[in-house]
C-alpha cells in the first residue's frame, strides 16, 4: 500500500503515525494493498482556500477528502482484490485520493475535546479515509453508519498502535 505524506503546514507532526493509522483503517476495511493514498497537511490559510473553493464555506476546516477513482467501497470486503464486484484487477492499484488535514485546526479541537493533538489527527485522518471510501454523513442514517465505523476503527487502532516513547 502506498501512502504518501506531504507536510506543508509548518507544524511538526508525527507523519509516520498518520501513515500507520491510515494503513490500519484500509487493512481493516479490506482495501487492496495496491491502493494509493495521499495525506497532505496544510496551514490554516491554505485550508481556508480549499474549504471555500470546494465546499463553498468560509473559514478553515479540519479535514477535507478528495476522492480520485469515484470509488464507493462501503460494506464491501476485499475491495480492490479483483473480486467480481469491484471492477478492478489485481494489477491495477486504486488511487483512493487525497486526505487534507490542518494541524492547527486539529490542535484547537484537541484542546476543546481534552485529548492529545495526535488523537485528534488520527480521528481526522480516519474520517477523511472513510470519505474517500464512499462514506458520508449527510443524513442521520449515514451519520450513524460512518461515525459508528469510525469509532470502531479508532478503538481497534488504539488497541494495537505503538505507544510513544
């Protein structure tokens, strides 16, 4: 699985932790090891520009997801493994897309929530990856499904993640 990180935020972040949580989420959801994912960390100004341009909303946000291959992988296991339902073969990696995170906004939210900044970034990264896989929270049913799965994935991640130090 190819997970690239570009940190243009000016904030020091444990990029490998973001790669590990992303890989955990993708593995747990059965996404092909040939899948490609990009994580981009940006500053507040860049995030605000993206938020206005793509969502039509002012101010910066915490996470944005930009899917590439129009994938909807909800409820599917073994995605991208060349199964009869996924439309892909094992030799063609799925380009999932880009998850854009703003560490400064994440830090503010972590303080408000009373947990470490890295926990917030892991939550936001997981949230963004789920969006790339076709999950959304536009209505109550979708919200319950996506946030329930997000909670399960983060709980399983916390059981296996390396402890700092």
